[in-house]
């Protein structure tokens, strides 16, 4: 736990930001962005033109594009789907960063130092602070209770539709009221990164969820503390945990829910 005075000094964006920015030319085809994101295991890329950042694309934009028309990924340039960069000073608090992310429903901010973008800070970065804060909240206090899921016999395209509807990067897989797996945007990138033709894409969207899901999803108890959920996500490099009351799925807690705990302190 941080002492308050000490916390004011260290809970700055600059102490949680990353200088590792994946850049792509504005005229890159979407399929090549998918392949790059999968290869580097990143979920956002900064779009560059004339050595300037002109926007950002996240895995959520990729999934919305696939839902709109899967074959677009071979023909369209990524600049047409880029969002404006939201910026923050590296001297601002992580609580302000979290509030901007939560209010604007985004997961990444460009970090400026002396007027120049030098880094980025995302939900996963801010998650690192939660275990060290004096938070008495339990998972049940911050989880999303209205869980939407897919069945193992749904298709990958069905899963993308559900994730887009929920503005989420994860969807539980349920069968006979039991949790049997999880599917994430990371899986979506992996699947489509293998596509080298329109025919491959048509096959990919019709793959059954049971073939690609994680069959051993980590879960967390309803009464666990928020910091325990954060530690589990950090240590296992995951962005969501189904929440159980004994064996029944009663919710899901994500990085987005965690960010809300920080945003409320801004």
C-alpha cells in the first residue's frame, strides 16, 4: 500500500506508460495489420503518415470491420478505420488517465512529453497500480453482471458479433449452463492472421468456437478482492475473468471494470 504523499509522486502516467509503440504506414492493408498485431502480440497500432501519428487502430476496430464485411480486410487501407488519438501529459495522474479512458470508452492514450508523443498508456498498464492501492472493493462490487455468452457450436463470426455488441474483447463459452471455455480478441487475431485469401476468410468466419476457444479459462470467486483479480490478470497476462459463485457463472470482470475503480478516484 502506498502512503498518500508518496502515491502522489509515483502514481503518474510517466511511471506506467510504455515507450514501445507499434507504428504502421497509413496505407497498410487491414490484413497486414492483423498479421502484425498477432505477430507482436499487441492490440493497438499507431497510424503514421509523413512521420506523424494521425490516428490509432485497436483490435476493436478490427473486429467491427470484420463484422461489417470480412472480405474488406484484403482491400481496405487501415487509415479508413483509424480513430483519433486521445492524448495525456506524462505528468498527469493515472486516475485522470483512467477517467479519460472510461469516459471516452477507449483503452489507450498517447502520452506526451514536452509537447511530443513519446509513449502510450493503456488499460493493462494502469492495472499494475491496483494491487498497491488501498482498495477494499470486492469483485462483486465492480463486475459486469449481465453476461452474454456463446455456445461451442456458434461460429467465430457469431462471437465477433457478441463481442462488438458488448464492446468487449472476451466472451465466455457456455454449454448446459456450465463454463467450458473463453474466446478473446487475441484468438480472433490469431485466426485471421492465417488468412491469405478471401476463401480463407470465408472459412475462418465459419469455424466453430469449440475448435478455437481456451478450454481451461481462469476464473475468480465472487467475494475475492479487486486486487486479487488484478494480480491474477497481470500474472497470467489476461484481460478478463469469469466470476463464479461456487460453480455458477454470475458475472465477468475485465480490465475495463478495473479502470472504472481508478476513474472514480480522479
